[in-house]
């Protein structure tokens, strides 16, 4: 009797390759550029036609279309004008020059990071208090929600004047205003995250005579990490907006808000748009940095990664 053949080891099936991200991103960027170019064409058409008439040239459609892309002070600058201004602001001057976008971005980033730290710590502390003390939840949570109904443009001058009267100027007032926009999403997200563990898990910890700090450190905090980082991504973007808004009423001489203000004073729309693009890029980099910190933290803690739980 011949022995039965041993079964061949099963070969794991190979996952199908995921679609690349380059094509979708390129398609969105191309759509934005096309829409932007059309908006510049339409917004600048009448101004370009008038300029040709004043120059004694025939206002033909082709000439007008070409002129809309080269106006010195357009209503809506063309994409290539903004890109050229950003390139000149980043690489055309030393980073210590007040004409450098890198210099202004660094000034804004400094206040943003300080405000982000203040707002994050405050939001986490409020969330811990709200989860553990019902009286704090009943007394503070309505005021926390109501605080976000006040426009930041109304809050910023009040904070700057009050802190200035107390002798605090420069970076701190801008950081406080940025923290005002930052702490709310962190508080709400952390309240949800710290409450995420099931009651049966909390009861099990209590049967082991775990104290509230131990339950917080070993059960609530690990469960809240995905909620925390999702909130931080929202908070860091709002924080940057708060910093830029805080730079406007102070008449600041440095920062992306100062670039926006100077551009509006002198009608330099290309400079305004370049500062907006720089702010958008800076915000994307900050959100990406939080995402990298999330992946590293969840990997180190053994939790599911931010990429949908894949290892």
C-alpha cells in the first residue's frame, strides 16, 4: 500500500495591487488649474479689453485672452502668475529677508505651533475632567460649545488689547487666539475617545481594584488615540487659520497674515494669492506631520494603523 502523498503547502494568494495615488491627485490638480484659469479669464476680461483700447490696439478676442493672463494687478491672477510669485518669494530672497515667503511662513508657523501646544493640552485636560466629573460636564460643556459661536474676528482684537495691556505682546497673543480655535475639536474628540471603552471593560478594571488614573492610563487613553489624532488634524489646520487672523488686527510686519494685509493695502492681488497658496501648503504639511505622528504612535502602541488597520 503506497502512502498517501503529503498535501502541498498552501501558497497565500497575492493581494491585488492597489491603484496608484498619482493619477487621481494629478486629475484633481488639473481640474483645479483649468477652473482657476477660466475664472481668471472671465474676471479679467473687461479690464484687459479696456487696457487694449487705451493702448490703441484692437480688442480682439485672442489679444484680450492673452492680456488677461498678464495683467499686473488682475482681479483673479492666473495660475502661472501665482506660481511665479511663490517661486520668487521662496527662492528669490534670503530666508532672513522680509520679502521672503519662507521668513513669513516661519513667523506664522512659530505662533501656530505654540498655539497648537496650548490648545491641545487644554483640550485634553478638559476632556479628562468632563469624562470623570459629571459636574464639570454639566457646567463647562455648554460654555465650550458656546465659545465657538463667537466669530474669531471679534475675539482677536479683544485678546490682543487685553494681553497687550498686561504686557504680553509678540508671539503669545497670536498663539492664544490660535489655541481658541484649536482646543474645541480636541476636547470633543477626546471626550468621545475616552468614553469609547465599553462599560464591561471599565467594570473589569474595577474588579481588579484599578484606580481612576490606572483606568485612564491603561484603558481609556489607548482607546482614545485614534480619536485624538483625528481631532489634532482638524485642530492644527484651524490653528493656522487662527494665527493668520490674529496677525491682521495687530498690523504685524511679519507673517503670512502680514503679507495678506500688505497686499490688500497696495492692491497686489498676486501677492495675496501667493500668501494664500503658501498658507495652504503649510497647512497640508502640518496635517501630514500629525498623520505621520499618528502612524508612528499607533505602530509603537500595537494599535491599528491609520491606513485602515493594515499592518
